[in-house]
C-alpha cells in the first residue's frame, strides 16, 4: 500500500515524466552527435556506436513510452484499464512520425537539400510503411474495442459508452476515417505511393487524425458529455507545432541534411524498390 501511494504521488509522477523525456532526448542527441562525427572523419566506429545506441533505445523506449501512456492518458480515468494501451499509442506514434517524415522529406526535396536524392523508390517505401502502420493502428484499435465489447465488464465498457454516445459518437467514427480509411484507400495502389501531392494530402489527414485520436482519448474524461474546441485546444496544438518547426529549423541550420560519409549512403542513392 505504501508503495502504491508513492507510485501515485504527484512528485513521483512528475519525476517519471522528466525521466522519460530525458531518456528520449539524450539518446537522440547521442545518435545525432555520432552522425556528425562520422561526417567529419568517416570512421565506421560511429555507425557501429549508433547501432548499439539504437538497440538499447528500443528496449528503453518500449518501457518508458508504455509507462508514459499510462501516466499521461490512462490515469485520467483510474477505473478503466487496457493491457494493450501502450501498443495502441505506439502504433499512433509511428503513424504520426511517418506522416511527419514524409511531409518534411518532400518539403526538403522541393526546397533543395534533398533534390536529386529523394527518389520515387524512397517515397514508395515510406508510403508502404505509412500504409502498414495505419492498418496496424486499426488492428490494435479493433482488438482493444472488441475485447472490451464482448467481455462486457462495466468498469471497462464505461470508457467506450462515454465515447460512442451523443456528439462524441461522431468524433469516435471520424477518428477511424482519418487514421485508417483515408490512408488505406488513398495509398492502396502502387502508383499512389509515388505521387507527392497525394502523399502530402494523406499525411495531413493522418496528422489531423492523430490529433483527434488524442482528443478522443483525453477530453471525454475532462469535458464530460459534450466535446468542445476552443482557444486552449487550438493553442496547445499550434504551440506544439510551432515549437517543432523552430527546433527543426535550428537542427537543419546546424548540420548538413545528407550524411555525406555514411557508409550506406551510396547504396541508398541507388536504391530500387
């Protein structure tokens, strides 16, 4: 009981959040630093170091991101639980990450740094990953919903009862449309994954869907029966986007976009899918 009180205490909650974010940032900085060092001397030891760092990060990220999902989102409804909630949020994170990567890559190609480097084959494979993780997200969404629906345990079904009634019900269905229906049918054809305009449109829809998914996860516990979008909701989303753009601009100014001495760069430039 004492351990439970300590785990749920506000100071330890804040400490866990700081530790989670610190781990992610430190690994990102270390991998980036090794990549920059490789650009300077071309030594393969930096590639090997990044492989080791990436492998270690995967294990730590799986644990910290799952705990962060529980702490930051599931804790809003203490009576409800899902054992695959961390996987569900991971699928959404990958979906948002791939959509953002595609948008940035196409923008950098048009702006110049990736012109002649980003090819249709690269886009095709990134599009396939976006398509795959959209379907994976839908699979995990359905698994979570189906298991709770057919067991029909009141403390579990209350989560979905609240989100499928009234105005929340429309957002509940729109969430599926934006995160799965649009990317699935938009990218199901091979040639669609090579059309930059179409990919950009799908990625924008997916990012809107990721915002809506978080909104549907978080705000029913805060707002109650009726959803609303006001200054705070729009401001927080715009602030996060602005911070990301500023950080990205700073990173792009600090180092070349293309890792010119990466041992796999030549293979990547001649890649065919």
